[in-house]
C-alpha cells in the first residue's frame, strides 16, 4: 500500500467544553461532488472520535470540518484516511498519552486499512500489508511513479469489492508477497 498526495482536508479545533461539532462537505476543487447522504454517526471521523473518547474515558470536544476530495465509494481509502487523521489529530491537539503502536491498533478496529493510514500519517508512506491489514512491513525506498485516477459515475463499496476479489482469486500467502517485494527491490527499474 502506498499513500498518495490526493487527499481530503480534516481541520480540528479543540473546544473548551460542549458537544463536538462535525461539518462534512465536498471541497470546491473536488474532482467529483456527491451528496453526503449518510448520518454523521456512521462516518468514520465520528466513529474514530468516539473510539478515542471511549479509550480514554473522557470527552474530547472538537469542532471538525471535513473537506472531501476523495469520492465516496471509490476504494481509495477516503473515509479510512479521515479516521486515521482524526486519531492522529486528536492525539496531537490534546497531547494524549497514546503511542504510535496503540494508534495503529485502534485504527485497525475501525477498518483493515485504517492502521496503515495511521502509519502513513506518522511517516510510513509505503508498506506491504498482510493478514487483514494488521501486519504492516515498511518499505524503506520507493521509486517515483505516476498514478492516474479515474472517477466513474458510481460507487463501489470497498468491503463488497474486496469480497468479490477474494471470491474470484486465490489469496496470496505472506511468502508470495514477500517474494514479490524482494524481486521488486532487486529490480533496477
């Protein structure tokens, strides 16, 4: 998995008291604007915030503004990266006593890719992920490459896409993935 520079913007402002506030909208420069038609309680930013509050047993009131650029249902980890941003941002703003490893563990309870995205925000931008996303091996060097993103007019729920892929193909073993990474690292190009 590799973190891209294509991202949503999550802005957090700690509040002195009161309930937390969440604003979710598409950014003016979003390549595809969609309705945000799911309740805030189902959004991963809200769930990540609630998870940290439960973990610490106290309220962490914030004003949160999410400006989306990553289309919903695109399989690009938009919601997951926002959850990771919430976890890392809350730790930073409130100076929470949570280690990097604990943030990754908490992220994994929200989704298989949230742990990787927490690690990416903490500096591990390229990794090999095995298991259900819980085994993360950093890749030290990664050559520059370009990516073209195409946004079809429709959404594909990530869980359903991965389930269909798993049904279609036989899963690679960790040894298969390790061999691919070793071959890639040895390749001159």
